[in-house]
């Protein structure tokens, strides 16, 4: 059925006080429904783990990207907690080998099915959370999420203002500032236009639904025009 | 502008170490965009607070309804954290009077707008979480969620098996058990049918995607036939 669970615990870098949590997290509904002793499926754990994953990632993004507006944080979190991401984390851990599946599910490739692996990852999060508390769950989650976040950040999740500032401040005589040059629309649907200036020269312009977003877009344009 | 913030803190039953968190939570984007001193809107706090609310409610439901299947927990959580619920919580606290809004937003009824009040409630959750930690946030959230949950539970969120058991065990000679009488469909799309029997008499029948769900439905039918 499943391989020695202690090897999986080593890979998780977490050893359970109560191993039943882990066994429960590895039990797919197909197995639970088939089993004579009425073992419970991991669906309830997945429900809980999904929330724990959500708050740990939200907390991390909120604290570590103080300049990034809410819309970007939301997109980023979605990318870090989606099925594809969680399935990938499960594969890194080799969770598929340890799942309890029905024979039918097993024969039809269940051990490699993306939804099953993703759900099991979230259920494992809940198992660690229930067994060891929020800080253990956080440690476990960030071990997988941070490398993925780093990859994303380099590709697409720039805090453009900070990046621009870091480039400019290499020369202490240069000075950047942002100027609001336009504001249109009613209160609930404003559009702002901002210029970023290097000393007195306009080096980028951007628009958005908040000043912050417009500034980010202006910095983005400046970086792009500067060849970054 | 806004009334004395200490009165609001009394209503929150939480007094901030750093009141700026609360002021930030009360600042609508319309005000932030208009203000000269570039105050930050509560949108980022709302992003964080939404997750904190989600995990606190998930944790509570998971621990307190051990017999309720995942699908029901998900529906219940959605009802407890939706805009309507959060707007209601804000109204209980009178948050509308304390919001920082642009003049335009204020004149168009912003202090009573459901989305604004709901967002502010989530932002206040994040403010408490950042200022006092998860346990303070949990205390705050459950003070509002539990009465709502209780109302829902009485109306629609029965753990039918437990309810049935409680009624039957008033007579110690009576004995309930559940019998699986049918199982159809492929592994990934099973349907189960279960009968609930009182001694040897069938008193209800139910179906579902798991044995647990089918049992709940069988208990529900029994309760209904018994006039509950």
C-alpha cells in the first residue's frame, strides 16, 4: 500500500506527535469510501489546510512587499497557492508514493493526478498545523513557497519603485521624485496619472486606480526606457 | 472628520498598542487618494484581514463540527465571511461613523455602503492581527461570527447524525445504525446510498458522494419524517 511513513516525515522535515494526522492527510476519498474500517478521507483537512496556506502566504507578502498594492498581492498569492503550485510541492516531496487510493484510482493514474496531489499537499499543511501549531505550518509552507516566489519576483513581480530607487541611488547626486499630473473620474472610479522625474527630467509616466499604482507604472516605464 | 477613535476601540474591545493600524484600517481609498499627506488606504489590510478571517473561521468549523463533511464546511464558511456578513459586523460596531472617506464618497452615502463597510471590517481584523497577534484577532472575529453561526446552525446547518442520536438516546433501549445499501459509479464519481435503522426498522435513506454525506442525508430524512 503506502511506503514507510517515516521516510515521508524526513522529507517533510516534520515529525508528528500524532501520526494519525499524517495518515489522514494521505487518505484519498476513493480509499476512505472503499475501506471496511471507515477511515476518514483527507477532504476536511484540505478545507482547513487551504486556509492556513492562504493566511501564511498573505502574511508573508504583506510584510515583505510593503510598497506593492493590494491587486498585485492578490494575484501573487493566487499564483503561489493554486493547484499547479501545490501539485508541484507534492511532487517535490514525492507524496504520490504515500497516498492511500482505491485500486481503481491507483490503476487510472491517481498517484500522479494534479488535483489529488494538490489536495494532499493542503491536507498535509493542516495535519502539521493541528499537530504542531501555526508556526510549524508556516515553516513548512514557506520552505516551498519562497523559492517559487523568488522565481516569480525575478520574472514578473517587481516592486518597480524600489528597483528604480536602487539603481538611481548608486549615484548620490541623482534624485527621484513622483509628481501627480492628472486625476479623472468619480470618487469610486478614479484614474491617476503620475510622472517620475530624475532631478527635473521626466523619465517615465504611468496610470492607475490609485496614486501608488500609477507610481509603480511610472517607475516601470522608466526602468523599461533605461533598458532594464 | 472621524469621531474620537477611543470610543471605537471600546466597541472593538481591543485597544491598540499602535493606533496607526486602526487609522489605516479606517482609511478608504477615496480619502487616501485625495489626501495631501499621502495616507495609505486600507486595501492592503483588507487583503490580509480576509485571510485571517478565513483561517479563524475554518479552524473553528473544523474543530467544532467533526462530523460535518467538507462541502458543508465550505458553504458555511462562505456564509460567515461574505460581504453581507462582514458589513453586518461593521454596522454592529458603528464603523461607518469612523471611516475616512473623500467628500464625494461621503456625500454619495459611502458611510453606509455595504462593500466599504465589509472591507473596513476585514481591514480592522488585519489591524488587530498585526498589533496583537493571531489570538487577539481570533477573539475579535469569533465574537461576531459565533452568534451568526448559531443562528445559521439552528436554521440550516445541522449535523443531522448528531441531532438524531441525541433524540434517540433519550430512550436507552433504542439503537441506531447506518447501513450502506448501494454504491455506484467510477472511483472518481461514486454515489453512495445509506439507510439509517432504528433497531431493525428503516427510518431514513440518503445518498451522497461519500458514505458520510449519505449518512447525513439519511439522518436528515429520518429527522424530517419524525417531524423535526
